[in-house]
C-alpha cells in the first residue's frame, strides 16, 4: 500500500509539473533610494490623490495588442532636498514582473533626478518608500514622521542614506519577480 501511495504521489507531481512552466522576470537592476539620494536633485514626500489604469498600444509583437500602466494625481507635501519639487502625477506599471503598487491616500518619500511634472517609476523601483506604515487618521504630521526626520538627517550628513527607508516602508510596494504560468 505504501508503494502504491508513493507511486500515486509521483505520478500526480509529474503530471502537475508538466502542466506548469516557471518564468523568471528580467529587467534592469532597479535604482535604490540609497544609491540615488546622495546625488539626487530632489528628495520629497508626495501623497497619492488618485490612480487610474491607462491603456496604450504596443509597438512590439511579443506583447498583447494593448498594454496598461497606472497614472495618478499626486501632491508634493514636503520638500527635503533640492529646489521645490514640481510634480503633479505619477506613472508606473503594475505587471506581475517588477510591478509597482501605490495606495491612494498614502504618502511616499522619494529620491529622484527627474524634474517633473510626471514622476515615472521603473520596474521594481526602490527609490521610494511608504512613510505611512502606521496608517492612522489623522495622519502623523510630516514634521514628526520618522522617515522624514531620517531623510533630513541624511541630507545634513548626520545619518547614512541606507538608514532612511526600512523594510516596513518597502513592504507591499513590489510584486515578486517570479511567477508561474498555468496551462490554458
């Protein structure tokens, strides 16, 4: 009976394994806050006001006829480094491979050399972090937010930029790089 059970498990695993195929996503190594911030033109906090899906036609045959991106309105809530940031919108892709996820109403700390008015995030982008990790109403004032205080210290040179954003600030922002495609 044990032999039959082992054989049954082996056959089932072999069959399921042949139905699925695993893919690894490939995209350039994403920029990080730690690398961009020391020489960034801007370090600022923005709040996501709205998000919408936009479609555009693909110019490459390997993609579907239409691709999607996410765009949304943002407001700059604090300028930490550089001239006053003039950004009105954010644009990113939320594909399975390297997709970015932002939440309406949350505030994010970002380091960038872009000039605006649209902040474009790339696949797996790590130049920003969610500073509303303790999402309470009313929101914690910007001036007392620990991530903002850490960024201000780093700009002054009293803290390392690698100590500004932690894992909590980056939790739930990124989509896993690998996925499994099931048979059709």
